[in-house]
C-alpha cells in the first residue's frame, strides 16, 4: 500500500482534511475547471466561497480568475504536478426527509486538496515518472475523485479509456487487492464531469435526447441537463468515440465504484454567450467560444502562407454546474 497521505491542512486547527483528486485525458479541461470554480462561486448568490490555504493556491485563484474572466484566455495546459489547497466555506442546508422541512443550515469548512496533473500522467504506461507515481498515491488516499470526460476530444481522438483505465487498474490493485475489500468496489466518491456543454455538438445531442431543462431562478435562462439525466447524455456521447472504446469507461465506472457514490454532472467552464442588450440565452446565438482573426505563421512567404486558427472567449464567463461536483464531493467526504 502506498504511504505518505497528502491532505489539505486546516491552518486554523492543525488538523488534516480529506483530499479530492482529479484525472482526465490531456486537454480535458482540468486547469480551466479549477479556474472556473472560483468564478462560479463568486457569480452565485449563495454563501459559498473558496479560500486558498497557501500562497500558491491563492496566486492561482487570483491569476487564473483574472485570465479567464477579464483576458478571456484559457489557462495553459498543466506541464508539471500542481497542488492546490483550498477551503470551501459556506452553509449547507440539511433536509429532514421524514419531517419534510429543512433543518437549520450547518456551517461547513471543507478542506479540498486538488492535485492538478498533466493529462499524460495517467496514460496506460505503467511505472511512469514522478507525476504518475504522485497522482496514483493521491488517488489511493483520496476520498473523492473528479473525473473529466471531454466528449469533443473523445469524438476526435478517442483516448479517454486509455487515460482512465490506466489509473483505475493501478488504483484497484493498491486499494482492492491490498486490503480486506471483498465486493470489488473502491470506497471513493466519484464525480464524473461531462465537460464542454457549451459546444454545439454536446448541446445539440442533449437537445435531441430531450434532456434540456432550465432553472426558473436563472436570470439568463441557460439550458441545463439535470444531474439525474447526465448519465444518459454520457452514454450517448460514448457512442461517438473515435476509437469506439468510450463505452468501456462507463462500464468500468459501474464495475469499480459503488453506485450510491457516483454522480454525473454536465458542465461548462465558460458557459453560453448572452448578448449585451437582452442578457438572455438565445438558441440561435449562444456560442461563447469562437475563432479569432486568422494570422499567418511566422516565416512563411506570401505564396506559401499557412494560417493558424486561434480561439477566444466571446462574452462573459458564466460557468455552468462547475461548483456543484466540488460541493457534492466536499459534503460527502466531510460527513461524520
């Protein structure tokens, strides 16, 4: 069994709190999701806020939040092993089902240790470098896991299973084979985030399946997919995998994790575009990620110029369903 558990320090009490690990294929949006989390919490009207527990985490919050919201650029892909220690602070309303009314809200301070690895750290190659070893150790000792599934990348490259199963097989070896676990299930809570909901292909798939809904309290009228329906969308998106292997990701999730500890979320780190005048979602004009003006590649003559396509965020960044998986995991792993 791996040793050296990494947990988020509670600087106010000296205690260590459970951590959440992340994994996904390269370019699946891990770094962007982390930056969008702070924006989502600041945009919403609830009590929740995120606070850095150390200088690196605080710097990440300020720099990436500014880059994404003001500069309209995405954080660069992770090259090394980044470790962020945050606290989610807020109030959690507990509902007593048998009384059919809410109890008094309970104040929560949830320590979350997010290790943001380079996507390649979880390829199917065993052994690997320091990043892979550190991340496997973190997965073993984490109580919550965020797995990012990028349906656009999967449609083009088809490598989600490679990056998912490479880590899962080694995690199962460490936790299940090396312990008294008899049901073959991992004890972790798993939040599966289906990303890039703002992309045309993903939104249209959800629309065709009649999974779109709206939150009556959302002033922008953004479409959403309810968490109870997110798995159905995931199943459909797995069918258009370039490799045809994405269905094994879904099956492996059910095989290795307990059903009552899995939840699916359809997310977007940037949200949909809304016009400056009416500030309402328009199904005919919602693309928030658009190409910039084409520019020639340096060093090419006028006759042999080739062009690079760059993309930019068109409007305001209003993440969709980004804080929900973090809060769900945080509340579960912090429960007595």
